[in-house]
C-alpha cells in the first residue's frame, strides 16, 4: 500500500502517481516515531494541476500566452523548480475520497457504490449530481487507522468487465444509445454560450483544445471548467486526435522537465510516446509539424473512442485495454459528440435489475424493459454546443 506523507513534495507526489499509474494517493501525517500515522486526505493529480496553474497565474511578470515559446518554456522551468519543492501540507486537496473501516467491508456492490462513492441509486448518466461523486475510498484498520487498501471507481468498473458473462446480457450487450450513455456530466459542465471567433472547432458537447494549445493552457482549461480531461481536436475539421488529462502532470515531475509545459499538446504527445513526428504533407516548422503529424493514421492507437451504437461490453473492453477513465463518443466523421466516464457506468449499474427482479416487477419483454428503464441518447441531442479554446479561453457556439 503506497502512501505519501505531508513532508513529501509535489515532485514526489507526481513521480509516485506516474510510477503507479494512479490518479491519487492517500496523504498521512507521520508520528515522531515513524511507526504510526494519521490519515489526512487524498492528493490527486487534479489537486496538483490546480496548485500549479494557480502558481503560474500568480506570477506577476509571467504571461503564459505572451512572447515566444522559448521564453515561455524558460519561465515555466523556473516556476516548475519552485513548485517541485512545495510540501504537500501546503497544497489544498479536493474532497475526492471517503473512508470505511475493515469491519464495514460486508457491503454489497450497490451499497458500496452508494455509500462509498456517493452515487445515488436514482442518479442517471449525465446528471449534475454525479459531479459530486468521489473517485475512491480507503479501507482502514479499526484499531490503528492503518490504510490497508484503496478502491477506485475503475476497480469496480473493471470488476464488472471481468464478470460480464455473469451479468444480464441485455445490459452488457445493449448499445450506449439504448442505455442513455454519452451525456457524461464531464462533457456538460460548461453553461451558456458566447460568440465564437473565426477559428471554429466542430466538437460537440465537450471541452476541447486544439493541437497548438500549450500544456499549461490545457491544464488551465481543465481547472476553469472543472473537468479532468480535454479532447484534442483538429483545428479545421474538429476530428478527435487524442486527449490530455490531469494525470499527465506526472510527466512533469522532474523539475528540469517543467519547461515542457510551454510546449503544445501535440508536441507533448510525441514526447510522451517517445516518437518522432512523421510528416507526409508539405513542409512544416516548429509546432506545426507536430500538429500535422498528429493527424496521421499511424497514431490512431493514441486516440480511444467509441460510437453511440457500440455495446457497453465493448466500451468496457476499451477502458480495460487502454487503462483509461473515459471514452470519447464520436460521430461518423470522428468528431467528438460526447463522453462516457466511469461514474456514468456505475450510476447506470445502480439502476440495473437482475432477470429475477425484472420478472417480479414486470412481465414486459426484455427489449421493452430495457427501453423503458433507460432514456435513450441520440447524436442530435449531444450536438448541442460547439466548445473550443482560443487563446486559452473557452468559447462556445450554439
């Protein structure tokens, strides 16, 4: 069981999150003997993103959008070294985890979803209340408060995937549209509409950035819109090219690598995958080369997506093999129109009834039961807003 202490630095936290491929770790306050501790909170990648963006924004002589790229990278390197030395007890933490004791571990799956992840049985995919759901819970010993286990939303979703053969086939075999998935609260957090500038990105219902957006700006977009990830879409066609998420902050754990925050997200993706851009159309320079190369079919494996007609079990397979926490829903032109996140699937499972329960509650056919139980999602419903980023600001168009 890996934990962090309040004396660890943000660099320590980012490194550990990256090494373990997790979204958060528990933070504890060690007793002088170093034999016992008091659990404090969870330190999530999102907390580190918030603190980093706040530090950059608080720097009076630093404009992340001004000047050339080399000057921005140099300034970010300086700020990154300062940020890396901050102790975790100085970093504000969101309420993103609960605790139960070992003697409370007799809960069934539905009770665990409700009590530990705070997902109501009445919640439906896309409901605003799902934004209040927590992503993990800790199991502690009754006597010493020692943390023995961390259970995340992804653990439960992967459990459902592993045991899919035991679950009602009309549930696992139903399409996202029939189950009402695709309207994730993650993709519907921005309200209202403003006039768009001349560069319109045709991505619908989600918060997105273009390949030329800098990493620090992409993090700022997440922070300003309370989302944990953004889709990367092509500037002209609005096609899905990849994704950038809070957990990507682990790649900046080395203080000397903080300068990469000034690179574009397209450049970052090639660095992350240790790949060189393969240019096939024309001659480009600088970030343009990375932006153009990212659209190459060679990098299709970097984009994880599905369609509304795909089956739930296939989407769970994508989540499992890709080790991702959300799947972008795209149309036939590969333009993102929605999102399916872990919390949506858990909320959906809360409403599921076993065949025996269905027989007792209704004599309807299985198809009628499924149709009446879940509100369908349509592509036209998801295509409500165009969300794009221009100069680090989110703009929308009806």
